C-alpha cells in the first residue's frame, strides 16, 4: 500500500506551481492572477492549480503521464481491469457505459428506481427498456433493490436482453443481494452495469456492505464526491470484465466529457483515492464510535426515530430519521435548515443525513449539530402515525410508447387528477434523489397518481413537471 500513498497528478500540479509560471494559456484567470476583486480571498490560491493540458500535466483524453499513473493506481486499489476519472459526475459514467453496452432497439433490463441519467442514456441509445420493479420496505417507506426472482423471470421472458442495469445501494444506503443477481445474469452471459454512485467507499469492507466491484459487476460507476472528500462532479468508472469493450466505453467518455477537464476535480480524485487506500482499522473504529453516539443522541428526541437497516446491512455513513409526529419529513427538514443544519434529502416521512468518512481523531461538529437538532425538534410532541403504502402489482413493465415512437407524438397538458390511464410525456422527478416517479412514455397508474399528489401536498421539489404547480401534467395525445 506504500505505492498508494502516491498522488501523482496532485504532485505534478504542485511542481508546476512551484516554478511560479507566467500563464499565456487558458483559463482566463491566469493562475488566479486575474479575478474579480471580491473573489480573490476565496479563490486566488486554489486557482493556481486550475490549469490546462500543459507539459508535464498530461491529458485526460489521452493519458500517458501523471493522469495515467493516477488512474492506474485507482484500478489497482479497486482491483479492476481499467479505471477512469470522470469530471462530469456519475451522470457521464452512466451515459457512457450504457451507450457502450446497448444499441438501437436492443432490449435491456433496468431497475425501475434508477437515476434519471440512466433513463437519459437509454433514450439516447433508442434502446428498448424493460423495467424491473424493486422491492419495497414498508417501515422506511422507500423502494430498495430488485429481487432475484424478478430478475430470473425477466431473463426467462426476455432471453434476448443485452444488459441489465442496477442501482446499488439506494439513496438511503440500503442494499440487497446484488451478488446473486450478477451470478444469474452471468450464467446467461448478460453484462451487469451498476450505478454505485453512493458506494465508492464500500471496498473498505466490514462494516460496509460488499462493493459491486468485488461482487463481479462488469462496469461500475461511482460518485467519489458523494461520500469521499472529492470536489463536486468528481467520479470513477471501473471496467471489471471483458464483456463490454473498454475501448468502446473510452470512446463515449471522450465524446461526452468536456474537452477542457477540470484539473482541480481530477487532482481531488487523485487525493481521495490515496485517502481511501490509507483508511485503516483505527479509522473504522473511530468512525463507528462517532456515528453510534450520534444516532444514540438522535434517538432521545421524541419526535423522530432513527431507522435501522434490515439485517443491519447498509451504509454506515447514511443516517435516516423518520417523523414520529404530525410533521412530514419535509417539515422536519425545514426546521433543521432554520437551525443551520442542511441534510441530504427529505421525503414525506424521512430525513437523510450523510456522515463524512472520518479518519481517526479527525473532528467534525457532530455534537454541535446534535445541540441544534435537539433545539429544532425537541419541543415537538410524538403522535401516532401509520405509514400506508401500496405496491405496484406489476413487477416487470415496458413503456407504453417507445423512444422512437415518441418523436412523432404530440402532447398536451391535462389536470393531474385526470391523468390516470394516460401516457406521460415528461419525466417527473422528485429531486433529490433524482429518481423519476413518472417516466416519459410510461402510463400513469392510479398508484403513481396518488404518490404524485402526496408528494406535491407534502412540499416535494421536482425536476420536470413544469406545470405541476398549476395542477397540470403533460401527456401524449395518443387516445
């Protein structure tokens, strides 16, 4: 692991900066020397590292030097065939891996509670998606993962599928038996593509769940910035088999990623790879202690409950509290924000905290946060509350209108309450977490309609659904 202490790209940037270079190249801030006056204190020093493809600093799209060494170290850490730095988030990784795996009109199995970027990739590919409905946890009120039985049935019904796309873990850190799904897919020579945006730290092993990489997924995309101390948009893509050509993935990454990649983002990826590689058992024990004490203190607040993962198997860094009072999760989140506590997301029942991957004796203001949380929520009395959710009866579904057919369809706005049975002409996405409630081309069921109305009434924010605030939704004029 001594080799993993190296941070070649970051060190190359420091070496370049130490030469006190005079910039006559892009970007226009010229190593932080040309800035709006009010931004100098915050940006000037950092922007010395915000450079371009200069001698000694390599090129993301044709790496031969420091970037290549950094990506090789990443592949070595994750024990995969090839790893890529991503500067456009997991979104670009999902787009590239799906476009590399699926051609026009080819059938692909897709976990229904996937990120919108997966659906955008399928639309770009003009693929034929078959959606697999995930299991549902009644206690939490959230969708989890796809069951082995559902995958087996789908593979039996659609033996021509070219890939299966799964999400692991879900946004709340819940996992499922991904290994069994991968093994079954591989029995039929079906590549498995995994959006593991929220699990780049899983390779640390216990107490974290197994990583999709070590479980044998063929391509895995991870958002390093979500749980590791990387800059926003910094992500990884790992090639873990030869079922999909790495050259094809690289081709799409070159098409989709910026031709002027951020050296700040890439340097942060180099740094967090080393950070992760040097995480040891003392760090793990310290982290467990900090999070356990945080959860114990939260559980003393009568208006909330800290949820436990089924079979105690889930991401330690995710702490979900559920309302035990008359307030919704959105209401609790608003109270917390007024106290200066900003959480990852809220839903009608829950609020999600994402804890940093702390190392031994590294300080984070958990105790200060607890005082503010108790002040914000401690005076709310508990009240009886019953969660009532209805599951979709269909475990395997297809779009009512395919991507190619959509191009010739007209659409119109109708009142939301009249949309059941019609075909949705837009993605309606509660954000976060960015998982579409309604898909473009999907028929609006009574269940989905009730969920949408409940989210609107609870105060959810949406991407798409531009007319929702007027009580309207866009549907295709097909009937």
